[in-house]
């Protein structure tokens, strides 16, 4: 039964992409494909499908430039009003929104009457001296095009206060549409409550990168965040805690608050997906509703930091009926408030539930969801049981799961994903080692966790939905390309405090939720937005990081507290070679394995973490070369004579084998050449544990190092 949702267009679009792309793995693509050059002077994120260089000076705004909307439809006019408001603070202009029936010169023209084959989100944009025209098939595509238009203006246009300067839209000819229909971001408002104003702020930030879905993780052990009239205890009791906090009285969204979020999101063409998590992550519900517990006694609310601590009582018929009644009551209330097509039913992390108990939850929750005319969505564990046709599963596995594919020891994750895929479910891809925004960037990140490894910006960018459930060589995908609905970045918030490697103390600093969200999301959310929007063949890390860097000044102007993460050449940040650095190529970092202190230990490549064993200090020598000393061992990086020989560490002597010449390349990367052999420092592969040798200069990407 395939129902409820029109899906023809997306699947057709997917088929085109699949035909066009032979699907290399992320890494081999980076190593072999020529970078797609961005036609300066602008730097668009996500990268559009096609853009042509246009000669000339671009279109300069004046205080009375009209925003000419070629429709009277309220949604299209709304995009015009939105554009006028977005431009007002920095320019000081209040551009008039006018109705026109024909394209007008010297205007910002928004035309929603474009051809149907643009799809609901596609658009074309032309900008030249005599004006700008954005054409789409409907208001949504205009809105996406307007985000591109903003990025064609100088960075200061994002400023919240008036800047006196000229405002010229760079000349451009762009044609664009998304690769995936679902491009989401999740906020965990259960562990850390985000007030309505902060959710709106985040909606605006995400919309600027063409994110079209906001998934709200509304319930968990640490809190219940949505008022349900029929069960007031869910908010009087269930909303009184957060991770690390007790005593709250308003840490939830009333129906009015929730509607305000939904309509704000709608005005940014963003769909809200509410998540009611079960049958685990349910302590807040079980603290509010006695009948959800086997002893029929309400539990204490929970403000701790653990996961896998709760499960609805599913031991007998009576309690299963209680659970089903509860889910029906909640889903009915949430469905009434939610115009979007999906309700997310959680389903994650319930090892305590037997297969039968788990299936009872999935059946009850999906039955209610379908009865209220919504599409069931859930974490990939839903594949433990039967899922209704048309359901969406959210994949959050990682590299270790991929490694197990096709072996005799496939992980539980791969097994349930396989089972869900075989039932025809569609998938939203949120691989935790790429798309989890609560993973630390590296060892120095103050917030978040690292159970799925560190996620530096490059890692959030260099992966592909079609190989996210494939073997590391890109073959054997468990989820077929045609069953991929899109991509979602997930910002969990169970460790949203400084010093998150340990539990918080009374003196721990808790940033405001927006501060945590911006630090962890920028720049990684834009990277994930591009994964969801841009065709695989037009994505290239080296090109992306140059474009991304140009967005730093935009975020500064907008007051976004982003993390100027390593690996991106942020403007104004001049990096001297002298000093301590990490050395990255092919998305892996030069690594002294285990922080060895022995002479002769061979260096390897490993996932970046910025630990001491991946930190190297460059010290300039009188001949202009550098010694390179590992911080964990104090030993020097040393080369011998022969090509192909391993690079080792050894007690520093200053001999030629321990001196290296550093040459900057046009793209900001470096070659590192032994003063002894004249050969280049070379990674053997982009894989954990790969050897490091010296080789002739072959131009290989694995000889080009980012020195951070
Ligand atoms: C796992 S992945 C969770 C969340 C935690 C997160 C922290 C998944 C569906 N559940 O409960 O917040 O890890 O990274």
C-alpha cells in the first residue's frame, strides 16, 4: 500500500541522478575528481546544480528598488515580504513589494509562474546590471531562490544594524533544484529545552541553507515538551526536568507555542516533524502517568545523563493496552496540531524490550499515526519489527556497521536496516559519524559526545547518502538509492554544557541553548545541507571549504556564534607554519600511533581528533626548512633515503632526514618535502592505520596536506 504521499517526482529525479553518477565512494571521489571551480566572486552554499559566469557589474540596489512579485497568491507575495524584511536591517532600505504582470527592469523580480519541470523547490536566477529575476514553479521554489539571492550580496547584508555601503547583487545565471526532497535538522528540545524564540532563530539559520524539515525531539527521559490537554501531568510533572536541571514550570510548548513554531516554520517553507519517542526514552511519561509502569506507580522525574534507562511496561495485556491508549491520546493531540505529513515515533535504544514487546509498541504507535492520517517515521530500530508500507526510517549507524556488511558478523543495525528496506521503507540518512551535530569536532570541543568518533567539518561533508549503508568500498548498499528520501542533521542535547567529557558540577557553565546550537551547527549544518541538496558530482571538499570560509563573515554579521573550526580557511585567520598543527590529507590526520614514545615508530593516518599524538610542532631552521616534532613523544618526524620507505619518529638531532621544506599550493594546502631525499610526505591511503611514506611528487591528493 503506497499512499498519502505524492512521490513520483522525487523518484524520477533520483533515477536521473543515479543514472548520471557511477557512485564512487566519498574518498576516492575526493582523490580523483577534479574540483568543480566556483565562479568567483561569490561563494554559494549549497552549491547550485549549474551556474554560468556572467560578465558585468551586477545589480545595485537603491532604497526604492521594487520587489516585483508576478502573482497575487498570498504565499508568493509572502516571499516578497520576507525578502524585503531580510534586507531591511543591514541596508536600512524598506524595499516596496509590488504586484507586476510582466518582468520589470531595475527590480528584484519574483516570478512563481515558471515551468512545472522546475519542481516544487527548483528555481532559476539571473542577475545582471539591469536587475534580478528569480523564477520558480510556485512560492516554495522562490523562497529557495531568495536564499541564493542573499548569498550573492555582500556578507554585511546579514548584519543586524544598518551598514552604509553599496549593495550589489553579483552577476550570475543559476539553475538549481535539490537532489533530495527531505533535508532536515533535528533539535533535541527534550534534554535541553529551547524556548520558542530560540527555535525560531534556528529555523531562520537553517532555512538560509535550504533545510526544509525541522524534526523536534519532543519527549525523552529528561523531559516532555508538548502540552496534551487530556494528560496535564505530562507538562506539570514531565516537563519539570532537563538534563542537569530540575524545578522547571514552563519547559514545554503549549498548543499555542507549538502552533507558533509550526507557522513560523511554514512561513520559511519548513515542515515540522514532531517526535514522540517510545517504547524507551519514556521516563518523563512514566513519571507523569502511573499506568505506564508495571507497578502502576509513577516514577520520579529524571534529570540525569544516561540513555537506555526506561521502557514502557509492556509485560502484560493490561499494560500494553495502557500504552496503546496513551499513544493514541498523544498522537491524536499532536496530529491535530501538526499540518506536516509525518509523526516520528522514536523506537531507538530499547535493548530491554523483547521482540514481541517492541512489536506491540510499533503496532500501536503506527496504527494511531495512520488513523490520524500521518506517515509513521522512526529511528532505524523500527526495522526490528513489521513496519507499515510507506514508513520512513532514520538511519543513524556508523562506519563500524558498514564494515560488517556482508560478513558473518553483521551488526544489529545492519540487520534491522536490511529488514526495514526489504519491507519497502524509505530512509532518511543521519549517519552518526557524519550527521550527528552533538559529536565533538575534535578533542578540544567543549560540548557534546564522541561515541561515534570526532566529526570535523570535512567528515560532516565527505559522505554520501547512497553509500551511507554500503561497504567501505561503496558497494553492497543495504538501502537502495531509490529508497532514500533524504538527509537529516541531528543535534542531540544531552551534553550541552562546557567540559562535557565529565558530568557537570555546580560550577559548570551551561550556554544558552542557542549558543550551544550555533557552535555545534555552524559550520557543519551547512555542510550537511549541501550533502542533501547538491548532486554528488558537483561536491568536492576542497572547493567546498573555500566557499564555506566565505560564510564566516556572514555569520559574524548575523551574530551567529559559529565555531571557526580547523580545516576551513576562514578569512582574516592567517596561519603561520611555525607552531603546533594537525596535518590532514584524504580526511585522515598524521598520527603517532598510541602516542608511542619509542624511536623508530612508523607514523600512520587516523581519523582526526587533535590529540597530542596528532599534534606536530613546526620549528623553522636556518636553511628555511622545518623540524616537525610530535607533541605526545617529543620526537622528530624523520625520512630515510629510499622512495617508499616508512616515515618514522626519532630523537631529534637536526640532521637532514629530520628537516622538511613546506610549500604552499594555490588551494592553501601544502607539500612537505624531505631535505634529505627530496621526496614528498605521502599517505598510502585514506584509511585508519594507513602507512605514511615518502614518494616522488605525483600530484596525488594524498601528498597535499592541510596544515591547521
Ligand atoms: C543516541 S541515536 C541517541 C540519543 C542520544 C545520542 C547522543 C539515537 C536515536 N539516540 O538518545 O542523545 O545518542 O549522541
